[in-house]
């Protein structure tokens, strides 16, 4: 996620000041989110400030397995263990959500966040946003980078799960470098190879 995925711009964008890489993996109990952010100025939360949004932070929004829309924020005063906090539609933070927790680690060019999310909190609708604050005094949000707006359920993105049976089929017949995508271009199966060698199969 780079400049093309900015969903909010409050100041002129400086190339190279913010980018992110997101990876998701799932087992029977939890979904694991791995986010690597390149940020030229990391601003942590002030212990004395009740706001969780006047600092660099991660926004999550999703519908749970019952279809209920929920918003969360991950912010921290320093690297270490983190918990998500539920957020109202008006942006006010509520109680911590123990079913979303993980670690925030500082890196040489930003930070890395790993989270475990209980699967009952997450269906197929999902959005994330990386909020960037650079000024320690004003603490204004400069940019928001992500896949979709986290403000309401209608604007959430979709989670597309890869198909294990189709992946097994490609591997069984040794179709090296093959991809299977649906009609919208979403990857649903692959048999790994260099991108330039891949075969794309679209679902009609």
C-alpha cells in the first residue's frame, strides 16, 4: 500500500513518507494480521492523553459472523504488547477487546504490528487504515492509508480466501506458475513461481 492507496490526505504528500505491507493468514480459531509500516516519523501515544487517535495508530473495521459492524483502534505508548479498543461510530474509544491482541515492534524505518483476531469477530467484510501523525506537538493526522474506509459497514472491503482444493489440483498436475483468479481478478489459488512466469486463469 503506497500513495495510490491513500484514503485521507490532510497535508501535501511526501513520497516515501508512508507505505505499508499487509499479510493475512487464518486457521480454525484465529486470523493473523501482519502489518509492516514504513514511516519516517513514528509518534506514539502520550500516556497523559485520553485520545487514542492523536498519534500513529491502526484502524480496523469488520463485520462479525453475526453480521454486526464493529470498529477498533490499535495505539500504544511504546513498542510491546497491544490490545484493540472498540470505537463508537463517533470515534470515541470504549473498552479494550481482548479477542484482538498482539505486538507492536519498532523497526529502523517504521514499525511492525502482528495481531491475532478471533474468527468469530470476522466474516468476509474487512477494512484497515494506517493513520500517520508526524508532529509531536500538534499531533494532527497527516494521512490515512488503507484498503477501504473504516467508518461504516457499506464501505468495507472484502476478504477473499484462497481455495485449498484448487491449489492442490494445480500442485498435483505440476502446473508451475499457474494462478486461478475469479472474474473480479481476486487470487483464489496458485502454484508458486516468479510473477513473470505465471499463468492466469479467470473464472467466468
